[in-house]
C-alpha cells in the first residue's frame, strides 16, 4: 500500500479574515506527496485558512482530494498527516527527511 504524506506550513498571512482555527500564524499551504523511484512526487495541494481546514481540505478528515489520491495509487493508499510547520523551510526539511527515509526503505 502506498503512503501518501500530507504536510503543510503556516504562510504568515490571513487572507480569509477571522475564520475558525485561522490562528495567529495565518493560512496553511498544504501539500500531498508520495515517494517514487527514490524521489518526491507532489500529487495535490490546497491553500487553507488554518490547521483545522488544512486537515479537511487535504482529505485527512474528509473525502476531499481522494479522487486524485486514487489516480496515483489505484492499488490503495494510506494517508499520513505530517502536520503543519512554522514556515516553508521547516516543512521542506521534514519532506527531505521523509524522502531520504523512504528511499532507504524502498
């Protein structure tokens, strides 16, 4: 079963005003990726108003994005929420770590 990693980072902007769970760190850019042939393949993304909506919009707590996930992983998949990071640099470091671990296990 293919692992689909879902991750996000706070953008520091709040483009939607006061919305549930927008938080002081602002909107969240969410991304989903798989490890294929030793590298990261980004398969989906979404700009959300906060961590709560990131989980919904990326399909962790909803059926959103699952059509795309099924296209990339027709034999089944497991969603793994890596969480929301303080900024893009911290998120990229986490993606790099996951990618290296996936390459060593694949």
